[in-house]
């Protein structure tokens, strides 16, 4: 199943047969175009056998290592490589990150008709490679070890990269409900943020916001003020347990319907257009748009104590980290951008901006090191 999920994430065409392999060999058995076979391969071995994946040397030395190939990481790769830095991007799953799986991004500057996440991120990958940035996947980062002049990032498959500067752009995984068909609606009628474009999209429609924290309450009020008919669904018995009192009053003020002890069991609709949801008690509600505010988990466990993080695990930067530059972490010449960074706005365009901005700080940091060495 991990191999199937990997194939889906990387947009690899495949067929699947749920049968025992001939001769009782190891599973999965992967048959390649042309007749080759791989028994119980790693995902990296499959990509490289297809001629897609870049195989890294046991040890690489680069100017800039970007960990994570979402919008922030790819923007850093484009600007880093185009400005003369020897740039390597490593990604543990699929190039494009979460944005690459978005059905449609409607509010990205310059695309008034919207653009699919796959198209946007594949263009970014092509652009990065145009400037000779290297992209290597799937290589999962295992640890970051501070160094004098070069930091060392250890990857799986017994690989390591020594870099003069590192950008951490590993993103965050938004908590998703374990319901069937969720991915069909994501990006078109199911969202994980509620901004101005979403508010305009939902005007006059029946909307459900799922969550019991302040972020869910703020989103429900925002959408209701924009003219949506909002229902807030949360699983606790009393909203006062998790939400600020002033927000609860705001929900009442804007006629938001609050449903206690309510959890979604099923989604209904066609062509990525949500029509209704069924609750666990069997009740069916007509809903056209769904917003999840269940929290997010940053992909930072692998860092251990290498850089400072906030109480939720997001990487702190700038003055909070006692760092010289806005996007620099507590470890000099190591930067963070995009959703993995504490207090980031969790928007695709903002992540791109931070990735581009980080490269300017990388140049400044490297100049700082050169100046210090010259002074000695």
C-alpha cells in the first residue's frame, strides 16, 4: 500500500493486481515497462529504475541544500541556482509537496482562472532544473548535524550532504478526517484555510466549518460575515472547553449554527462538488463547502534538538530564535521557509515569497562567514 500511495503522489501510471507473486517471492513485485521486475524494492529504486530519480553520491557537498520540494523549497531552488549557488533539493515523497496534490489553486497571483497544484509545481521543478538546480527524490532527511563551515544532513539510503547553508522547507501535514472520497473534493469545495477568495466563493452557500478551536471560530465568523450560511461542527459536548468566550459570542452574533458532538462520517457529491455530509449519528446535512480546522503537524521530528522549535514543533526564526536574519533559525546559516516555520501564513504564495527571500539571507550569511574568516 505504501508503494501504491507513492505511485499516486508521483503521478506514475500503474495497474495493481492483488495476487500472490509467482513462486512466492517478496512483495511488492513491481513490473516495469520493458519487462523488468523488482522484488520488494524501495521507492527510490523504483524511480531510478524508471530513469526519473536522481541517485546521489554517498557524500555530496553543495552551497545550498533545500530540504523539502514544496512551493517554498522550489522557489528557493529557482532563486538559489539562478544566482550562482550550487543547489540541491531533496524530497522524501513527491516533488511539489502538498501543493502538488491540490486539485486547483484559485488565488495564486497571475492565474485568474486558477491552476492545478500539479501544473504549478511541475513548472517550478522545470524552472529550477533550467538553472541547474538538482532535485533528488525520494530521499528522506534523518538528521541535521551542525558543522563549522558546512552543516551535515544525513539522508536515508546511507547518503549525506554537507552544505554551506541549509533551507528547511519540509512543510506541515494538516490533520485530515479519515473519511472516504476526501481527496476528490480538496482544493475545490473542501479547504484547510478561509481567506478572502474562499469567502467570496461561499457567499450564499451552506458551509460547514469543522473544529472547536479559535481558528475554527474565527473562520466561521469570517465566512458568515461574507454571506455564507455557516454551521460549526465539533465533537465535544461544550464549545467553551476549547474556544474563547468572545468568539462564541461572535458566532451567536452572526447566526452561526453550532452543532455539539458532531462528527462527519461520509461525504456526498459529484465532479469534486460537495453536496452533503452525513454525520456519525446518521443525519444528513446539505453542505456545499467544507472547511477543516483540526490543526497541523510540522514535519520536524527528524530535527530533534538541532534548531529551536515552538511548543507545537514549528521552527522559530528571526528574533524569536535570536538569529540575525528574519528567516534564519537558531543555528547560523540554517533557514526555514513556508508552512514549517512558526507564525507563517500557511499560503502557497507566501511560501514562494519566503523561499525566494531566504536565498537573499543565504547570500548574506555566506558573506558573513567569508568576512569572519578574512578577519582571522
